[in-house]
C-alpha cells in the first residue's frame, strides 16, 4: 500500500510544527524557550500516534548572552583596558559572544591566523595575543577543522582571546559553543564576527593592541529529552532522533527546527504503517545539542548497546532537496539507504567517514550503527547556519515532505526482522578516527572518549 506516501506529501503536520518552533523565540539550552519547544514536540509526537510521550529532564549549565565588543587600545592616548578604549566592533551585526565563553575582558596584540588549521598554530607565537581565525577550512587539508578545535588550539598556545570570523558574506557573525564536557565554560573570552568585520580588523588592526570583552551570565538550568515509541514492544529498537534546541540569535529553522519537524512527520507516517514495523521505533528529541551534545550523551550512556538496532539522527535538513546519509562505515546502513534510494529514484548523497558531531555521535562512538542525516551542502562549512540568517523563509515544505517519505521508508526498512546490523568495536572506531585525521582535534577539545 502506498496511501501513506500521498498522505505524507500532502500533510502539513511537520511544517506546522516547524512554524511553531521558530515562533517560540530563543530555544537556547536550558532556557524557557527550549522547555516550550520540548513540550510542543512531546505533544506533537503524542498527537501523531506515538505512545508514552514524555520529557526526561536533566541538569545543564545555563548561559545567557549579554553584550560583547572588540576595542582598540590606543597607548599613545594613554588609554588602557580599564579606561574604555575605542570600540571597533560591537553589536549584533558585528560582534557576538560565543556560547559558554566566560564573562571576561582580555587584551593583546591582534593576530589574523587565517584559516586557523593546525600548521597555522604551529608556526605562530600567540602567547598573550588576540587570535582571529576563519570559520572555513582550506581545500588543501583533508578534513574540516571544527571551531572548538581552533579555540582550544588558541587556548593551548596561550592566546588571551579568540575571534571567530565567518567566511560567508552578508554581515553575519557566527555563533557556536566553546567549553568541554568536563569544563562547560571556556578558558578565554570568545566572540564571532562577520566576514566583513573580520576583513576590516585584519586590514586595520593587525599587530595593534585590541581588547575583547564578553558580558554573559551563567546559571544552573534544566534541559530534557523528549521520548516516545511507535511499533511493537520489542526489546530491540531503532532510535529516530533530532535536537530541539537552537542558538539564540536566530529562529533555528534549519538547525534544527527542520530536523525536529521531520521527526514529527515521520511519526505520523509510521503511525499509519505501524503494522509494517517488526521492531520498536523510539523517537528522541534531544535538548542541549548546541552546547556539547549534552542530551544525547546522557541518553546514550543509559542504553544497552545490544538493544539499539540503529540510530537515524536528523540534523539540518530541508533547506535543499538532496539528503546526505553519513553511515559511518556501517555496511548494513549503507545498503539500507541504497535500497531506499533505488526504490524511490530520489537524489541522495552517501558518506562513509566518521562525523564526530551531532546527536548520532554518542551512539556511534560506542559502536552502535548510526546515520547522520542532513542536507547536502556545497563546499565546507554551514553556510548561513549558526547565524541570524537561519530563518524559516529559506526552507520549502516540499523538501520536508519528500524527505519525510524517504526517511519513513528507511526506518521501516531497518525495522524489518530480516535486516541485521553489526556493532563495531570501539577500538576500530578509534583507529578510524586516527586514520581520518580527526583524533588529534578531538583530543585537544576534550572529546576523545577512548
């Protein structure tokens, strides 16, 4: 029967949920807005036909953004940090604090380190300096160097402050957290600036004394994970997940309202196909992904790996038509995706390398088969993700519906009792990270679990 395809393609349930999420306002980890988003997602899964929908709470380090600025220290005028030097970048369009930056002000000679890849740090004397790096990575390096790796390389080099410059045009300062699981707050003040502001800083202030100031507040807060089930009550189950939180400077439409809306649409479609499921499907809407995968890490620590058949994690889709399935080298996941692609003759992109970011990772690092499902992007980086431009107007309901159809079929395919998935040894996961050049960065950021 294919009635479910027509029903999904004409459904407005997922899109309506997406609109509700982006209209909440901030969904920052631990905020009232995140709590409202979790509650709305719980209710939407229940209305879709999932059973026992609930929120499982957990504590999190709360962080609230204040003002931030980059200031020039004009020593010839007798100015010091304490006497309010001339401001050269401030305000939401020029300079924003990176979440979990400490509230602090620090100064030093300004250094533009370009891409901020490992060799850039190896060749520079950065002790006491204000370091700026790009959000991009060059084609000459065989991996994407994450923001947090660049930040902790700066910390390790003794930098006084960190400036993260977007490589995308449009006066869009980027956000993204610093900090580690063991130390949620970073060690030096960190800000994001637009490509245009970064270019101006590099042109005018290279080698001059600059101060970076961050005002923010921290608190004890509560986040949570939405959990609900569809299908038979089997010991083994699939996890279909997304993250519900978003950064506070935008609507979080793509990242990750889209993934959570897709989760709800999949639940509607699976409720109509419940008889086709041989394995229980557990939906998980994680909180606090944007501040270090907190929700999924706590959830993954509590599961029996032998009971989780696979994880289908949806993060940052819908803005384009083509889905990307990073299957992390699990042969059964690659084969299942290929079968669904052949069945629907729909464009997708497959990747076998390990992706140690987003909510699939706490499961994959334990050897549990898992996908990272996202939208295909051209080049490296997030585009306008993690900026104030992540808004609903850039997404299309057609893409959400088509992708929900593909992912529903994929979940049913994986739930088939004839499909088996093999776990990978944790040592093999670690060896693959070493071979792919990702282990060094993970060790620097405190993300190395092996």
